[in-house]
C-alpha cells in the first residue's frame, strides 16, 4: 500500500510540473532608423521661419554693438574671400568675432561653450497646434500642449517640436524626415552601437502584458546594399549595467507594442549625434508591420544639455552648415523646457521630445566585455 501511495505521489508531482505555466517567449529587434518626430505644416510659423545664417549673423553682430553698416561690411568681406585668397584662421576676423560673441566678466569667450553668456537673439519657434508624441504629464488641456494630427488626441507634450519647428533644415514629416536629421542619421548609422529592443510575454501572438527592454549591442547595425536594415542578424548585448536598467512594463494591443508604465532610459549613440541619450518618463508606441518589423515613436523628457551638445557639436563650422544660431537655439530650449525645474537656473532642465524609429527582427545574444573581438 505504501508503495502505491509513493507512486501516486510522484505521478501527481510530475503532472503538476507539466501543467505549470508556459515558458515566456521573447522577440528581439534592432533599430535601423532614428530621427526627430516631425510634423511640419504651412501655418506652423506665421511670422516666417528663422533667417538664413548670414542674415542671422548680421543681427548677432548688431547685438554686439556693431552698426548695421559695420556688420554688413564684415559679412561682405567674409563672402568676398575666394578659395585662392589667404583665408586662414589668423585672418578670419568675422569668425573670431562670432565664436567669441559671449561675454563673461566683460571679456569675449566662446559662445558655443557659454551660450547662456550671449545676448538672446530671440529665434522664431513653432506655433502650430499639431505634433506627434505622448501625453507625458497626464494633462489633456495644459497650455502649450499639442494635438496628435492622426488620432486627434490632445495633451501631447513635445516642446522640442516648438524649438525646432521653424528652422528650414529641421522642417519635414515623419515619412520624409528633414535635411538635418537625414544627414545626422546617415552619418552615424553604420558606426554607432546598435540599439536593441526585446519584448517578452507568455504568448506574443496575442494581446496581453509584456516586458519591454531596451539595450545596446557590441556591433553596429547591418544594412543591405539598398540601405535597408538587414533582418534576423545576431547582435551581442552590451552587459553594461546602465543598459540593464532599461526595462519597462508594457502590452501588445491591437498590433502595437506599448509601454504602459514609463520609466527612465539611458542609452549611448555617437559623438556626431547624441553621445548620451537619456529620457525621463520614457514611453514607446511601436506598430508591428506584416513583415514583422516595427515603426513608431519613442518619447519622454530629455535633458536640454544633451540636445544642445548633439546639435551644436559645438562649432562655428556646424553653425554655418546647419544654418542654426546655436546660442539662440539654447535659449529656445531653456524657454520651452517643461520638466525638472532647477531653482538656481530658474528654468527646467528637461524638454519633452519624441523621435520616430524603425526596427527589424534580430537575434540578441548575451555577451561579456572579455568576448569583444571587434
């Protein structure tokens, strides 16, 4: 009798194990495109867009105390110097003035390193009502909020769209991007560490709760000859503990992967774009395409210092090429920042932002630092 009881007990235990919860399923992706979530419309800038850089430099010189005629002459002389002339840094009078147009203790200092010490040129910002992004603060009708142009959802927090919206090279759409962001992404996409997204749940073929993790790979993204991200490649996950914290509660619902409990994000890109890319109240809404790829938005509150450094570089050469007055952009960032108030600065440190990404299926394998062979 005792023997049969033992057999029945073992059988019951095995049945309990076999009837336990199903093993979680994980699908991974690698980000193959990243740029600012744009929504440019004709009525965004009723006062016009920010002027060409030579016109802006005329204004900057006048703010420094040069007369209209003196400023015009400096710009004229700079434009008249041909390629065969003695055009060295030592003879670049306008360049020296513009670089050192900030003032600390009454003395000229580098304006790109000390943008707060320049005179605010008061750049034009976007006033239109539409922008892509997320309702980060839970308020539907707060002053300055936008409306989603597709869903008509109100309360969209995306003040970075206001800052960038009236620069000619920043204007564009989600589908087409802009001259600035297309250049930036094409410059770094094959060299920066790949960003990975992993989604884990009981059954990823159905709607339900999931865990979403965002990490960084040891390799750059692999692309096909036509520039499209190559799917189903293997990437080694960077084991840096800073990336391991990028884990969020989420859900699959109606063909979308969404974060349901926003948190903090820490990532790295490339010195040409964002050496450090971080966000508070990080959110994501990614649509699952029929081919298994993803497209959608990520967003949150981003430190303005990260954005300023990424865009400004900071150098006179970049300012001229991008046709953006960098100290003026810094002032716009501070005036429109809407999170993380700093009493000493008497302004917020972070600004609401949203970016569009695309991603393709990938295999993500664990790795340790001593496995690096690249």
